[in-house]
């Protein structure tokens, strides 16, 4: 699946609260990179809320449907994880984890009540967060002789390229970062004007 030119995600973790018939639903949103990240966040929520009845969650990592998943954590099937995932999908955010911690208040809410509660807790968490647009970046490492520095700098100045790391000597090495959408253009520019090795 090809990368989009940009996508939406969240800037930093946030939380929101929804109450219904004595039950408390605490919604959390986290920006995440991978499954390892997700596991860590869920484990830290379990430590933070040892008395919680359920910690249900959903996440969306990349850009294919297979990279979105949900977990009901013992609630009736599709009553918790699915409404959380639907919130993520409706806001069209990626690399995002939403977890809802439930403290049972003694009154059963029924499946429609649960669906509503998990959805509302997710929305409350998103309401407290900043949704931002992110441009996927590519990295490129190039080696070239010092004599070619001017040619390399011409390409770097022409495009939105960041020098992440560099070693300048008789032989030079640059690690560069630039928007994914113009990656092929930048590589072509370097191939045309710079003898890299």
C-alpha cells in the first residue's frame, strides 16, 4: 500500500471521561508507532487502574484495513472495541491507540448502552487531544567526495531537505530527510548531478 502525501494523527496523549448509571468510562488516546508501543501503553494503563473491570481498546497503525484492530476485553462481543475503532475510523486518524478504562457502577447498561458509552468516552478523549496533519518523511544516506559539495548543496537548497547527520571530510556522508511525496524527484536530482558511492 503506497504512503499518502499526508495523514492525520494526534499530537500527544489525552484523556476524557464519560459516566453512565454509576459506571465510569475513562478514554485515553495515544500516538503510537507500532505494536510494541501499543502493548506498553495498555500495560501501563493496567498498572494505573488495577481495580478497573475492563480496559477495551482499538488502534489503527498504517493505511491498510488489516492495520486496524479492536479488543473487547471481556465485554459482550462488538460492544466496546468496535465502537472505539469506529471513532478512530470516522476521524480518519492513523498511528493512534484509543483505550477506554471501565469502572463498573453496579447497573448493567446492556449492549446498546455499552456501545454508546465506549463511543462517548473515545470522543471525549479525542476532544481533549490535538489532531494534526503529518507528512510522511523518507531518509536517504549519500556518500560523495568533498569536491562535489557545491552540487550536493544545490540539490539540498532546491528541495525541502533536512540534513539529519553529516560527516564532512575528503569523503563526505550525509543523512537526509525529506517528504515522501517528492522522494523519487530528489533521488533523481542527486543521481543526475552528484556522483554518489
